[in-house]
């Protein structure tokens, strides 16, 4: 991801986690669905996939330079584009 896409993705992640803290999104599943919808609509024609949780492992296939994995507050967030 270039710097602009990375910052855009981080802002979308912050928004979803903020909605969770306010009680608008009550589960990690709801957070994933909301973040995926935002990424799909704002970041482009690829299909985005999202995993959010406190502990998980992963091994994913992704488009070149289309992956972000960050630790934000207590949540780990993995987003990647494929297909």
C-alpha cells in the first residue's frame, strides 16, 4: 500500500473501533462487516477481507502491496485484498 492508502485504511479502522467503543458495533463480526464494506467502497475494485480479534493466526494470499496488519488498542486488525 502506498502512504495515502495506508492512512485511509488506518482511518477506516479507527472509525470502526470507535463505533465499537460507543456500542454501535457490538461484536468483532459486526466490526469486520462494517470495515469490509468501507474498504470495498472506498479502496477499490479488489475484494477486501478483514479479520479482527484479540488473538488469531493467519496465512493469507493477497494482492501485491494490498495488506495491512496493525495492533490498535486491544484489537488486532488484518485487512487484505485478493481477487
